[in-house]
C-alpha cells in the first residue's frame, strides 16, 4: 500500500505523480479551449508542440530523480492531454480525493488507476456530483486548508470557475479538525491576465514561513489581507500582472529549502536565492501557454 501523507506544500517530497506530454494530441480548436490563455495561443498560432513539452517535462523529471523522489506517470492515452495531474486528484493528510473534473477529462483518472489501486480503498473518496473541486484550488498549510473558489452568481457560465461552494463545504465536512479558508478568485473567460484559473495561479507558500502572492487575483481584499496577516507582508513575494500571466506563483517545492522554478522567472528566482532557497531552474514556458505550470503538473502522494 502507498502510505499517503501530505500536510503542506513544502515538506520533503518522497513520491509524486508527474503528468505526461506524450501523445498529447493535435492543437485544440478555438471551441475546445478550456481557458483564455490556451485560446490566445490557439488564435495566434503559438500553441505549444508536443516535442517541446515532452522535453520540458523530462527536465522536471530529471530534477525529481536528482533528489531521489519516486515518480509515477500516467498510462498513455493516445492523442490526449495528460499534463496537468493536479486537476484530477489530490491528497490531504492520508486521503486521496478524486476530483470532479470537466466530463471531457474523466479518462485522465482512468490513466492513474494503477496508482490508485496501490492505495488503501478506505482512503480513496469521490465527492458527489454537485461538488466541483480541482487540486489547483486546494492548498495545504498544516492546520489550514486554503481553497480557491468563485462566488459569483454566474458561476455556471464560467468554464474557468473550477471549484464551487459545495466543494468548499465538502472539504470542511471531510476534515472537521482543519481550518478551511475559502478565497474568492478573479475569473475571466477572455483575458488570461485577469484570470486566476486556480488558487495556485495567484498564491503559493514556499519554505516554512514565506509565500508568493498576486494581490489582484483575489476578488475580495479581505482574502488577500488574511494571507498578509498570516504570513507577514515581509515574507510574501508580490508578483505583478505580467508575472501572474506567466504563472510565477506556480512553482513547486521539493523540500522546505528547494524550489523548482521556470528559468525565465528572474525576479522571483533571485528573491528565492536571497532568502536561502536552492532554486532548480528548468524550461517550462511552452507548457505555461496552457495556463498551467509546475504545480499543475504534479500530484504529490507522500511528503515527510
């Protein structure tokens, strides 16, 4: 059995599911785009090609191997996008929660069934149909569970709104001993610079006391201020609108002092190094064109 254990975003990583870009399929049509950033690149003819994305994911895998992390990969589905494993499931404490994702993506869960089969069946749960929740919106911080959501009355009209209030309540009921804090995120169907697709598009903890944050990703200033008070403003790296667009908050921690980051995130990477982090820089800018980055590509199973 896999001894599932994840309580935060930064403890030493032991096992992870990393997505795959192999047999990724053709460039989607405009009608098939799930998010405004993919749409932008489809229209511009700059949508990423498979060979480049496979190379980027191999660089990520190489870093995991360097640190002795056990890496699982999905079974390959022909002509199918399986990069963003964070969307399809996530671990809280020792529970694996299958996400209720967009119906078109249900096969992605089937492709990691061989991993789920190694888990204690009593520790695997699937929310009821009305519960929408994706792993990119769920962030663990020890006794806290942070959840990105969208509280607008037009939720059903937004394909970019991925976690609803029923999703927040489901987690509250499943983990009554935790402090569950929901954050109302800014959404846009047409402008990727104003779309926090998931919570990890505008916030993520690093180390034991620090974080990366984009103030304008939160619809309510009170939500932003909650994090400022919890972490301390001096411990938060504030990214700008263009940096949010390039997914600067979507890095990934292998340990409290080791962060995997995109090599073009110069300002962020310099700040991390000044704060004492080892920064493992890899190319990931092509994958970023699909409005997802390093955290989105991973599903941590075991951390210390």
